[in-house]
């Protein structure tokens, strides 16, 4: 069993190294310039602040760190993106092992993610979407740990707040995940009454808000320019009723097309491995909310 687990781990590390090298080298040799979002983050990083007109500051912070280490070498920013992606894969592999209790299934869970467009082809462009991915996986992972604790630990609740703040400072839409997690715990405490209220739950919110203070101060000083920019980009004043139907349908069809290979792989894998879902598993409740 120990040898079997070691082989799975070796395959996983070979996969991570292959992904890192492949998606760093290909754009380094084929792209004439860095992607626009990465160039924009570099411009923001040269004049660091606690926010910018389009996005919160985390992506600019990360790019500026790499600029101070590697300078203006394009390959460094492709490498930065892939570090964020493979770190997320590592957390997902660890997370899957703890849930599925099966190393091979955990390995396949990462392989399946590699089949999604947003984890391969778009990753060389370091932007707010790539920046939030590791914070997303870490927030979900430690929220799940708290979910499985009758009495939530100080450490895990604090880490949820820490990584949630990192995600929100990467992209505001991260708030959707935070709302779903909060609704889950409100449901468990006040509706289903499966667990008692504990002040450690509040700790995660406190850590989250404290870490956001510099950005919130920046927002007030700059008339919430990040919010107003997003509203201006929506073009609400020029839209009509048909647009509210057409664009969501187009978006939905594109997303279905993107995740269709992933869905096919999942179905084939379940059939091949003869894996049966346990609908009484309490983890399904967690993932239904998330």
C-alpha cells in the first residue's frame, strides 16, 4: 500500500512539473508580447496602491514581487501564473484525498481539472482570475475543515478569513463563494440546528474585515471608483430587454461548450471505475452550497 501511494504521489508531481514547464515555455516562445492584463498589472505594480480603477490590488502585488526578482523577463510572468495553478492543483489533490479516501481518485480529480479550458489554455495570462484561484481552493478547503468540526478551531477559522480576504482582494466576484459559505453555516446553526454557535465562526469574519481595512479606506478616498467602473462597463443605460435575454443565453452556451469535455470525462471515469455516489454523504451538502 505504501509503495502504491508513493507511485501515485510521484505521478502527481511529474504531472505538476510537466504542466508548469509546458505552459511556461509555450507562451514564452510563441508570444511576441505579454498578455494585456499582465501588462496592466505590471503598470499598476510600478505604482502600488491599495486598489486600482478596475480591480482590487492583489494581482498587482504579486506581479510586482516577481518584477523585483526577475525584472522584465516575459517568462517570469508565465511562470507566476503556472505557480498559482499548480499550487491550486496541490491543494485540490490534498482535499480530494481527505474526502474520497482514495489516492487514485484524488489524482484523477486533478487530471479532470486539467481538461477544463480555464486551467490550461488561458492560464499564461496572469490576471485577477488566475490570481484568485489558489485563494478559492484554500478558502473552500479550510471551510470544509471547519464544516467537519463540531467545535471549530481558532486556527482553521482564522485561515478561512485570511484566504477569503486574499480572494476578495484579487477579484470582487469572490464574494459569491463567501456568500454561499456563510449561508451554509447559517443553515446548519439556525435552521437545521446541527451545531451550536461558536465565536470562532465570527473570527473568520473579523480576520476578513481587518485585512480589508486598507482597501476599504482606499475605496472611500477614491469615491468607489472600482465599483463605478464595473457599473459603467455593464452599459446598463444603453441596454434593452432583449439584451438581458440574449447575452445570458450566449454566455451560458459558451460555458456549456467549455465544460462539455470535462462532463464527458467525468461520466466516462465514473463508469470505468464503477464509482457510486453516496447521496447520504454530508460532504454533498457542503458542495451543494459551494
